[in-house]
């Protein structure tokens, strides 16, 4: 479903009423497959802070080292 929404121009950087991004919510709710899809999309802002920290911080905090590596690769 994530791929379909992004393919139809859903904004992966949109924030909810509490200023949380889709990537943050995917990590918070333990959906690493969704997070991985979001990280791989060029339009996803991987520096967009949520609750004061960028996505890499939250991926590290939640133990998703594969997501951390993917973020690092995209930010090079």
C-alpha cells in the first residue's frame, strides 16, 4: 500500500497534527518494511526532524540497523 500511495504522489514528508512523519510512524510502530520503502524513495527527506531528531536517530533507537545503513547510503 505504501508503494501505491507513493506512486500516486503521496507526500512522504507530510506531517500529522503532532508533526510526525510517515517514516517516524513506521519506525515507531515497528513496520520496518514500510520504513525501508520510504527511505529508498528520493522524495523522502531523510533529514526531516520529528520530535527533535532525524530519522536516523529513531532507527538507531529502535534497533533497525539495516534502516540506519540505508539512510547513511542515501545521505552520501
